[in-house]
C-alpha cells in the first residue's frame, strides 16, 4: 500500500486541504439592520449582486441593506376563485346549458322516485 494513503478518512469528513497558495476572491463586508435594530454583517464577493434584504441571524426577520436602495416589492397575483377557474374553461352560456341539463336529470330522477313509492 502507498504511504500517501490517509487512513481513517471517509466521505463527508473534514478536508485535509489547506488554503496555502490559494488566492481567495476579493470580498467586501455589507451591513444589514433588522427592524429590531440587530446589526448583521455579511461578506460578499466584490462582483456579487447585493440582495436588498437578508434574514436577521438573531430574530429571523428581514433586515434591510444599510445605505442601499429600498427593496422592490414583488408583484403578487390576485387570488383566483373557483368561479374564475371555471370561467377559464367554459363560457357563461356553456355553463347555463350544463346547468339546465343537470336540473332536467334531477327532475327526472325525483319524478321516477315518486312513481316507485306511489
């Protein structure tokens, strides 16, 4: 066996590599402040796009970027009701036809049941 084999290591174990002779990407520290005034500093790469909000490490609320633009609100879709989804599949005239057919079937069934009991 080779002398270079590392014994006792397994998949997912800590790395034996070092940062020696490795150039790290240039970084900058960015401050975020939450509504409870908790200060959070996060390191980012210089070329990274900064998010407008970051989750506070202490209370979990959304912290805003210090000296940054206000967060852009996300567009929200209006809630779709069952009626809206039904109108996507059928027109009102077609729905009235289906209703008339179902009412006729119900009336026929009820008249048959009356005949049986009489």
